[in-house]
């Protein structure tokens, strides 16, 4: 492949879209539980975690529009982009098939971002470092929550154990993409702005394996790993999510309340 | 009322220089901070934004007065209201131009709550943040019981790590049998 020179601001914009979109889409997914969670405390917990994710998304996307200054706002990015323009991981857009799926999706993501944002908080881009350092504090709470549910459901009844195992089996194929890296990352890593996610893969594997084994759950074998989210190639679920998330803003552009 | 002229030598007070077309005004930074103490957190109305550590700096960029604030939590829904309140209260005090800037570094920590703020929380039945209480980021996630704000007992347990706002968790006291909220230590 011919080597092209990548503009740093454009690379950073793309990078921030990924970080922002991961949190925006996951935050929206979690908000779907509001009023439907299995217990009041759980309803509050999932809504709190959703709020943190959406807050982090807001910070990353605001920094994105400030970086490239293309006349768009963070809200434009959230509400007026189509499916193929979203750069989030396939994992975070997966539907809430049942509570187990929500917990497994969250656990896989939390373990990654806890370690990843710890590294990003050393970024030479001070704003990116600040947002990441702030997020780490919040994710510590999220991870404790998702990890405890994995243990409780895995070690619970036959029904809860079967269902959480199903979620692990179905979501495992999206875990390789978490460590995606391409020339955009390389360019920013060179500048000390970004961090190579593969360097923390062993930490992710260690905590995930240890937790699943403690919960007497099995990691599925010979799974075909799926990816494409970073290039805007998504699973069917994202379109449905966006339809719901964007309907009000698109029906009444510029509306305020 | 804030545009007071202060003699050049003014002890340890920090003076902000504020140039206008005709002359250089000098404003005592403490006075601006005093004014900002009239802005309360809409979700915990007993605390003002200065004692919570939300206000990080006040400075002039040319004629523009800039107030730098940082959110307690990334998604804190009170930030918008706080920003509007700051603009209202400082415009009332007759500055030509006021801007609020949201910053993320360094990240907010509950250590920035002043002693008085912690005292006020306790008076209102909310356990203030204590070092190493509530959360431990180590692998085993051990938790030290929070001191009950009503009877000062440590015979308490956590009901939920997430509460009515992002900054609080829910607890229960076995001695006085009261449920209570705790301002999380982050």
C-alpha cells in the first residue's frame, strides 16, 4: 500500500469520533433499561452508567469538533450522521437481548476502557488526557458493577448461569475488534497522542479469564471474529438504535427545550 | 460593585487587571469568587460551586472575564444550569463580557470539597466523602464502611453504588436503622 501522509488534526478527529461513538452508542443502549431494569437499584445503576457514558461521549465529540472546526457541533455529530459515519465498536451496539447480554457487553467494555484510558490519560494532548483521566474514575465504578453481576449470575441458578453463558458465547466474536488499530492510530502514537490498544490486551485477557473462571463460565472456542465498526460497517442493530436516538432531532431540527 | 479600584500594593491579594479603552481597572479576584459563592449546585442546593471545587480559575482574557469550571462527573446534568447561573450573576455585576469555559484537566476529585462543605453535607444527612471510603480500585474491590451521618456509627453497609445523582451512593445504618446517602469519594 502506498504510504500517504496523514494530517494530525484529521487523524485526531477520526480518533475522537471512535472514542465518542463507543460511549454514545453504549450510553444509549444502557438508557433503554431506564424504567425496565429488574430492580429499582439496578435501574438507577444502569441509568447512572448511561449518563457517565453520554457525558464522556459529549466531551470526546466536543473536542473532535474543536479539533477540526468544520462548523458542526457535538450534537450535529450525534444526531445528524448516518449509520456508516459512526465509528463505534460492534460490541457496544449489540442489543439488550436480556439482562445478561447487557452485563457481559458492559463487562467486556469496562475492562478494556479502564486500562486503555489509564494509558490515554498520559497523552500529550492535554484535553484528551484530562477527559480520559476523569473517565477512569467513573469506569472504576462501572467495572465493579459489571464484574459483580457476572459473578452473581454465573454462580446463581441454572437459569441465570445458562443465560449469561449464552451472552458470553454470542458476544465473544466482537471482542477482538476492541484491540483494532490502523494507520490513524500509528500516526497519533508517533506523536505521543494515542496509545496502542494491543499493548494492554494481556491485561484485558487476564481479568476477563479470571472473572469468567470464577463465575464458572466458559470462553467459547474457534469463534470467527467480527469487525468493521471502525470503518462504519455495522451490524443491523445500529440502524434501529439510531432511528430511535435521532428521530426527535431530525424531525424538529434546532428544537430547544 | 465589583469594579473596585485597588491600590497597587495590596498585600497578598491577587489582583486581576482589566483593561478598557480608557483606563486599567483592577479587580480583586477574591471578590469575584465571593460573588460566585452565590451559585449553588442545583442537585445539592446546600453547596455552592466554589466550595465544591467546581470553579477552577477566574481570569481576564483582554476585556473578557473567563470563569473556568470542571464537572464533578462527565455527564453531570447540572453543568448547563451552573453555567447559565454564572453568566447571570456576573452580568448582573456589570462586566462587559463573561465566558464560562469547561475544562477536564486535572479531573475533579472529592478531595477538593472544603471542610465547611463536608460539614454542610453531614448537617443535611449526606455522609461526606472520606479518604478510602466507598471504593477501592484494587482487584478485590474491598470497601470500608461509611460513617453514618446521623449517629456516627460505622456499623453500616452499602445498598447501592449508584444513587439519585452521579456523585452519591446509597447506604444503610444498622445502629440507627436509617438509610442514608454518601457523597462518593473519587
